[in-house]
């Protein structure tokens, strides 16, 4: 395993921790516990005393500190990629990740200063997931398994479309969930698995519609995931690069639906609520890994990772896929 | 390059639209305004009670801030529902909702209404204030609080009261029943402020009683609001100099 790949894994873990910390901010209603930005209660955020990390400040300021750490790690990633990564498209992914995390910081600040407008808060949540996808993608494509696959990659157009569809559906489901959280619709339907004692709500409001859409989305995602699993096991048995993430994905979806039920049944208990957010992110990136591996054949041979800086144009460029 | 600038400008415009909060339209002045004749004014009094099984008070988990634990004492519980002797229900906001002649004018009091952050709870939990009157929120605790108001009609705000003795003020420009106050540092803190354009409101005390004084003759809809049990209304007709009584009874199913 190269040091670059190790570093990308560290960034992936840090990002998941950040998403979880951000989830706790919303789950505990602490988004405005620090009313200013980029300062913290009028002080430099890096010198704010630990003794002040009380109540909601612990969650909100903690989230900002972790975000700063992730931002620094992302800068480090870009430098690392520029020094050792020969594939221009991977270096560009690193640049995109840095742009995303900077924009994420700005959105976080804006949402505090403007008292958590729904559109900005939902965008902040949505971009967090996209950033997570970028970090996981970079980790995957810098792995030995990607560079030197044990067998010829699967070449199945139908698989690629199915996998991409599922990943897209999961992301849409996450956006609906974020909309539900930030518009206060999390308990718009107070019972589970029924809706006000029936299969459909007896009345419709915007909140009830968003909440119900999230439940319908869960059913759709689960159905597509199960269908994809059946397809993979039937058409591509003995392909661990597909079956392993597939098993993880199915288990994660079962866990996610269970957590979703408990969010409602516990009246949005903050830890349960936040685990639901974090596991949702895990479902997304697991589906993404499956999708990328389904597309691996399109990337062709991958050059060796090198310690030398990439050629800046003084010699004939190396063909990079 | 031009395309990128256009996209950036559009994105900024969308962001501004998403963030912007419109100030409520000011209440226009009435050219026919006249004061209430005290010689003809009466009063409306009453008592609010609760019947049935009261909800179990929620335990406030103040452990996230040692200063709150110290100030509140052991096992603090929510004061959202306070029921006294003979079912007296406290913290019910009572006001004239409809029926008041719009030509009556009332001077806005100069004195401030105080909302105190003390013992890591808001005191009082329910209060009334006049439109245009100054609300002063005071931090009496040795810890940080913020003052986050979530009105539906007035402008939302979030201000810090970072140290003991610090305060912040606010003025509401349109009537609203009720404006919720919270502290995002201490999520259990809550207060409710009723903003009225006239002085005929009161908050039921520990004995459940309320008084609306100086009410001009007329027929009115009186509304009683409780944060957990909802609202109830009653129609009261008051003659010149008369005193009328109205009562409300809330249950857990209200």
C-alpha cells in the first residue's frame, strides 16, 4: 500500500467523522449555539477555550474544528497528489475536493450568519456527501486493487447502468432526508411503519409529503439494491471486487432502514438520528465503490505510482488514462 | 470565462435569495385613532384550570454545562406545565383576539419588559409585550447563552449573551401570538412571548387567574393559549364599566 493511499484513507475516515459531527449539530439543534462566524463567540476559533465548549457549543464548535482539520488534510492531499500522482484526472479530483471543502466551509458560515435558511443548510448537507464521495473515489483509484486488478475488470454495460442508477437514487434519498431534517419534517408522520395508522397519510401537508417521500425512497433504494445484488450474483459470481461491497451495501441498507424506523419511534433521539445520517453516507459511498468498479474497465491500464513529480512539459508527455 | 462568470453571478443571486429574510410590513397609522374612554371601560377576569392526568414533567439534562447543574440544583424538571392547587394552570397567555375596534389607539409603554436567563431557564416562561415595546433579555447565569427568537411574522434573530450580566434587546414590529425563544447552547431552554397591538393581555399566575383591565364596551373573542394544551376561545360581551368573568379548562387532549 502506498503512502498516498494510506493518506487518502485517513482523509476518508476524517470526513466520515466530520459528517457525523455535523449530524450531531443538527440533531441537537446546536446550529446556532455559536452565533458568529468565522469567529467563535467573538474569539479566534482556534484559541476558543476548552472550558467554553458547553452544551450546544461543544457540538457546533467541535464540528468547526474537525472541519478545519479535514480542510488541512485536503490541502495536504492536493500537495501529495501533485508531487507523486502521474494521472492528471486524479490530481484534478484532488483540486475538486479542495474546492468542495472550501465551498463547504463558506456554506457553513453563511448558514450560521443567516440563521440557518433551509436551502443553504440542505446544500451544506448535500455538498458534504459529494465531498465524501470525492475522498472515497480518490482513495479507491489510488489503491493497488484499482491500479493492478487481480483479474480483467468486468465489462458489463447493464451492470454499469444499474450500479450508477442505485448510486444516484441513494444520493437523491439523502437530499430528501436532508430536506426533511432541515425543514423540521422528521416527525411529520409520528408512527412507523404505518402513517397515521394507515398505509398512506389521511391528509397531506408539505412536511408530511417530504417525510413520506423519504420513506418511499427507502423502499425504492432497497428494491433496486436487492435487484442489483441478484443480478451481480447471477451474472458475475466469484468477483470479490463486486461481491464484497455488495454485501456491505446490503447490510448497511438493512441497518439504515432500521435506524430510520428508530428515529421516528424514539422521537428523533439525537444519537440515533445522527447514526442514521452517518450510515446513509456509508451507503452512498459503498454504492459508489461498486459503481466505480463496474466502470473500471473504461479506465484501461493505470500507470505506476511514482515519487517523481509529474512532467511539466519539457519532454514528450506520458499517456495517462 | 464569460460562462463561468455568469454561472457564478447566478449562483450568488440564488444564494442571496435563499438567505434573505423580508422585514414584515409595518402596521400603517390610523388617521381615525382615538383613546379608550376610561369612564366606560370595564374588565374581564377569569381562572384557568386543568383537569385529568397531567403529563409527566420532562427531566432537564443539564449535565452538558456544569454551571447549569450548579445553578439549577439536582433533578431539574421542565416548567412547561405548571399545575397548582385545585387544578390551577399557570403560564396561559390570555388576550383579546378579535372584536376590538381598530380605531382605538394605545401608547406604547416606555418601560422595558425583562426576560431573564436564570438557572439556565428563561424566566418568566410566558410573557406578553406590546408591539414596539422593548424586550430586554438578561443573562443572569455564569455561563454563555444565546437568545434565539423564532417568530413566524416578525424577523428571526439570534444574539449572544456571552457573560453574566450581559443583555440584549429586541423590538417586535407586528403582532404575533406566540414567538418562541430558545437558547441553542442549552437546548431545553424555552420561552414564549405574545406580541400584541393593544394592552388587553395577561399571563395566568400560579393560582390560574388572569385580569384584562380597562376594556372598552363591546363583544370580544378571548383566547387562552398554552404551549402544550393548545388554544381555547370564548366570547365575552362587556357593557359600560362592567366586570365580566370567563374561565377556561384545559385537558391533556386539548
